[in-house]
C-alpha cells in the first residue's frame, strides 16, 4: 500500500489551527464558533473539528449558558504548573542567601490544588533547628508562610484554604477563629511579611512573605524558621521580615 503522503501536512495544519485558536482565546477572551471560524479563515466543518479536538483534551471549554468557548482547565493547569516549576528554580538563590545570612532553615511552599505545600527546604546550620519535610502541607492559619499567602488572596478565597471554624489548635498560641485570623492578616498586609510564634510548635518561630505570580496572585512563599530563642527581636526581626519580602518581590517580578 502506498504511503499517505498527505497525512503529515494535514496533521501540521490541524496543529497550527489548534494553536491559533488558543492564542486567539488567550488574547481576546471567550469567543463564539463563528468568531473562531472567521479568525481561522476556514470552513464551519473545519472550525468545528478543531474546537472539538481542543475541547476533548480540556484545552478549550464551553462557557455555560452561552454559545462561546474559552480556555479550558487543562491549559490553565499547564500554565500554573510551569509557573510553579519556575518558582522553585528562581527561589533557590534567595533561599541560599537567606540561609547564609541567618544560619536558619529556609522553606519554600507553593499554593496548588487548594493546599499550601512545602516544595523545597534549605536546612540551617544549627544542630537544633525546626524540622519540616518536602511534601508536607502547611496549616495556613498557624504558620507565617500560610498567613503570608492568605493575606495576598482576595478575602472571598481565603475560606477555601482555612476550612470551617474552629481551626485546628496546635498550641495555646494558635489562632482558631476567623476574626483572629482576619485581624492578623490585616497586619500582615500592612507590614509586608508574616510571623508566627509558637503557633504550630512551642518554641518555634517563623518569618515569611508571599511570592506573587501573574495577575498579582500568590503562588507560594518563603519562610525562615528558627527556635524562638534565636529568632531576632525588635528592629532586627523587622529587617529580616523586610529582607524575606524583598526576595519574594524579586522572584515575583521574574515570574511576570
């Protein structure tokens, strides 16, 4: 049987049409099939096939209650995963410098799938130091890194991370009510960094700031964790908090 010499050209043409649709929706927002067809300059049948193929893979989805299509969850998930991967790479110099300057453990956590999770930890040089593991979820109401991320989220989106009241109590210092957390987040928003003092573990303290990605939304944060006796006090603590915040700002600028 003779080879199908036309198949590669057809495949490339279909791929090109699909990528053109994604670029068009990304630039112009939701569009009708007629609008997509006009932009592609193809027949109705071809436009239907291209949209159906993209929809089948989740790259495009139908807008409920309308005749329009928009970018789908699969594509948005790919973009978010790429951003998170970049966060880890970009954060490494900051984490190394913060560890060098403090001797303490430096943690990177990211926000994904409704949880804040540690993805990188640079262990401090002290024999007595705070212990966390990559892959551990962060209690958002009781940790500096969780509060930093919460403070950068719109108020309406915080409840999904916090869950129902009362929040889990770890120590006598844990904030377990929404009113307490709201007051704390207002303070975090003003000073630009968050702290926790024995709220997850007695004798442990952290300072953290959020990393903002595209559209100013938090993608994660960096924290410096220490035993409370070694954590700086007063102006020295403020300077450390500002240093963490500055590093997070630099990382965010490279993401956007």
